[in-house]
C-alpha cells in the first residue's frame, strides 16, 4: 500500500492538519496588539512595562487598565508573551551565542573536542532564563491549581470568590496573578554547588529590572 506524500496535499488540506503561514501572521498581529495595549496600560498606571505581565506586581491593575482602553482584547491572555522582556531576551541570546562560539574557537585552536565544557558554558549563560522559566511554570501551576480548587467549592463560597469564578478566563488569570503577587509565592531551586535559593517576584525584579525595560 502506498503511503501518500503530505507535500502533495492542497493548502486547504494542510490547513486542516496544522497551522499555516497566515495563521502565524495572525498570531503575531494579535501578540503585537496585546503588547501595545499593555504598554499603554503601564504608561497609564505610571509603572514599568514588565510589572503588568501575567506575574507582575501590577498584573491585575494592568489588566483592568488594558480592558478599559482595549475592550476587544479582554479575552486574550498574556501568558507566554514575555511582555517587557524583549531587550532582556535579546541580551541573553547574544551573550549565550557569543560564549558558546568563543568556547568552540578555543577548542578548535587546541585541537580538542570537549562536549562537557561546551555544556557547562551553555548552562552558565542560560541559567537566568532557565530559572525564570521554572518560576513561571511553578507560578502558573499554582494559579491553575487554585482555580481548580475554587471551581470545586460549594455554592456557599464567599461572594467575592463567586465573582472571580464568573470572570472571563483572562480576568481570572489576572485575579490569580494579583493574589499570587500579594502572597509573594516562592520557587525554590537547588544547584549542585550552591545552597538553596528562593525566587520571588521581588528577587526576579532585582535580577531583571536593568534589562526588562519597555519594548
């Protein structure tokens, strides 16, 4: 039996199987609209752009300000967009590539191939981004678990919590973010050669404030 070649499928059939270029163009368009809306919200509030991201200290206020100015985006989520981290990501990417290529050149000049050394360099220069990713994952996990617990509660739950359950998904996301920020939830990460460290919203702000400026 012949196996059909997917390259021969029509554009319509391909679009039924996976995202196409026009889909990605639309994703980018919406992402830029969201970034513009939250940047305007941050300016309205007089705070830094990164503080109105989904884990920022002004997350809830940022959502409220954004919704008032851009009501058409009220159901769009900020998660995964890296709002306010454009320069930080670019800076880290350049530093990572430079460090790895420098190590490769060193090994080439010595006529050696040390994959362990390359891995150590790569790990060292990607550590902040890795820890930030872990921080986000833990925060989103805690937010979603809290949302699930709220959904399981009996009808006698307090009115304020019922109001939160009735909010649109992004509004619930922002309410959870506000709660998480106020509780100063922490993520503990342990390294082989250092004592335990606790990562909080404040700690990440200290680490990233210099590079997490406006896009």
